[in-house]
């Protein structure tokens, strides 16, 4: 049993499909972040899900999906500034990486000859 | 050549009768072909297996599903092939998770009353083996027998 079940949580959807749970989080959160399945929260719970897995922030509460093989998907809410900050940091890292990739691609493009004349020089 | 390769069988909720017998069947078949087989499931699903195979003749290695997911993510273990048994949306969701966290080739074994509709929701890389089987294991068994590894 995950430590989540021993924490103080709220249930917003019970025994639903993963798709409906994701849509609930997307519609009912002030901020939505997407993570891969396997993203770790609260020390020992790895998120189970179909990518893209939505995680929501509503005030001090983090909304996330919790899947049990015999009971389906639940949308849970737990107050945790620490986990919310980690989500935001994770998002910043993703943006940084995609910016770096973008700059690298741009550099590769600009390193190509700019005109037919330049090509001829080569 | 399959000798020494590792296969994982992931059980869903054991409420549909064909699952436990097909897990035992597939585990034995793979083991005889030289695969090292591990079966993962919930506490109830593993208990059902162990009760049916008390001397581990057909199923040699079992592990708790959540514990295994942690071990794969932490790169302590991984597999060459992974058969995910599923008859519900939750099972399909676990299959999606394995397709992301593991390097194994994924086989989605879809069964139960709504097997075809459930199989249509699978949009991750997996070979689908679909049979509308709940009590009679033969439709699923026949399809498993056609899988070439």
C-alpha cells in the first residue's frame, strides 16, 4: 500500500476511466502540468497513467490520478506546497531543455550556407 | 534464441476467471522455452496463483505490482518482453505505464466481455492479442499460441 492512502486526501472522482480523470484535472485546476507515467510523488508513489498524465494545482492542493487495478482511476487532492513546487520546477526544466534543443537546431540551420554564392565558395 | 531472456507477466484484477489459468499456462510455456519468467500482480492475484501452484512448478517468480514498477523506474530490473493481462480501463492504463517505463516489447492481452472496445483504446506501442473470453480460456489460449517470440 502506498503512503498516499495514509495521508489526508480528498477524492474528487472515484472508480472512473483514466481519460475522464485526466479531463477532470484539466477542467478543474488553476495550473495543469503534464508528466510521464512513473513520475514519483510523496516518497513512494509512482504515477500510473496513459501519457500525457495531467497533474493539477488548485490553491495549495495538488490534484492527481491514482489507479488501482480492481477499482479503476481516482482523482485525489492533497495539500502539498512541496510537491507543487517540484511540479513547477520540473516544468521549468522541461522548458529549459526544449529551449536548448531549439537553439541547437537554429545554430545548425544558420551554419548552413546563406546563399548560392556561399555554397559556391565551399 | 530465448535462453536466459526475461519475460514479465503483469496481472490485472483477478475478477475475470480466465486470467489466472492463462497466466499459469503462459508462464509454463515460456519457462519451457527457456525464458526466465516473473509474474507481477496485486496481493489477491498473486495469492490466487500461489494457491493453485503451491510448489511453484508453473510460476517460479512472483512480485507485487507496485513494488516492481518502482524497481523498473529505478533501473534495478527490466525485461525483454512484457505481457500485460487486461480486461478493464485500469489494466489498459497499467499497460501504458509499462510501455513508457520499460524497454520490453509489450504484448497487450485483452480479454473479458468488452475486449474489442477496450483494445481500441490502446494507443501506445503494443502488440494486441484480443479475445472475448471470460469463463472459457480457449479463445485467449489459441491466440497466445500464435504469438511468435
